[in-house]
C-alpha cells in the first residue's frame, strides 16, 4: 500500500507539472503570435538600423521562438503519450494482475 500511495503522489505531481508546462506553452504561443513578446527588439534597434532591417530581425526572432515552442509542445505530447498509459494502469490495477502483454 505504501508503494501505491507513492505512485499516486508521483502521478499527481507529474500531472500538475505537465499541465503547468502545457498551459505556459499555450500562453507563450499566444503572446508570440500577438507580437507583444518581441516588441523590445524594435525598441532596442530603433536608433541605428533601418525599418526593413528591424522587421527582418523581428521576423527571425519570432520564427526561432515559434520553432522552440513547437519543439517543446512535441516533447510534452510525447511525454504524455508515453507515460500516462502506465500511470492509468498503476492506478487502476495496483497489484499488477494484468496479462504481461498489457
């Protein structure tokens, strides 16, 4: 029974961390899409560079950030798909009486 409680606590902690990470990724994606996250690039480079150069730099920063968000989303989905079937099995069948193929 002690192991069952430890597994259940681990599942709760992992679920909370995963949900927090996914909600942060959603928020960050919305923020990047709105352009608010990268307005500082325009403000910092406004003194010496042309408008076209600032826009290229802004697009590059937005593209890199979007790529990173996409990669982190894929990692989160793979984590959920890989581990949550085991978590469900641990909660549903604490004695592990399922067939070995499961």
